[in-house]
C-alpha cells in the first residue's frame, strides 16, 4: 500500500520554504514511516532548499518545469495519472496549522 502526502512548492520565499522543510521533517513523526512526502518543486526553487527537504526520510522530489496548462496547485494532481485504476482514496487535510496537502492512500 502506497501512502503519499503531496505538496507543490514554487518560489524561494521563507513563508513557503520553511513550511515545506518542516513538513518533510515532521511527517514521519506525525504519520509514521509508511507515509511518503512527495514534493513537486518548481525548477527555480533554490537547490539549498531542495537539499534541505530531501535530507529527511520518506521524501520524493519531482522538479517541475513551467507548464502553461497547469497551476502549481495542479502539479500535485499529476500523480493521479500513475494511480489510475488502482482504487485511490483521497482526503484533503489541514492539520496543526502546518501540514496541508492531499493524502493519497493507494491499496494496490
């Protein structure tokens, strides 16, 4: 069973980057090691920020080039292409004022 918490990150403003780093750090503590934090990150985000996010357990990073047909909020939806026909449960979450994203529970 794949369990994914998905985020999109664009820009280098601390308002966004600090939260992304905190999410990568805290997700295993809050949800357990069976959950993967998947980050769709714009190509212009600093490599230092990407390295900080990637330093934590259970993190996947996908670098996103600009796509005029998708907003950054829609980047995280691209994961549905890989999960089509697999029986997916989706829950929108906001927890502790820090964690925000889409949780995917894939019972494959």
